[in-house]
C-alpha cells in the first residue's frame, strides 16, 4: 500500500514541477525515490548475506 502512495506522490510532485523543470521532473523524482531505496536494499542484502555465511 505504501508503494502505491509513493508512486502517487511522485506523479503528483512531477505534475507540480513540470511547468518549471519540464519532463526532467519525472527523472529527478524517480532518482529521489529509487536512489535511497536501492542503497538501503543493497545494504540490507549485504548484511543478510554476511549473516548467512557465519
């Protein structure tokens, strides 16, 4: 459910930014949302993998 809310906020934010920034608004907001998600997921997966090796 939170993922749907996040996608809705990205679309809404991009629509608000579009007149000033143009189509790059979607790219910027996608990076802002997916960047931290990918970093945290990679960090977590690394911790899980190290835990499985013990």
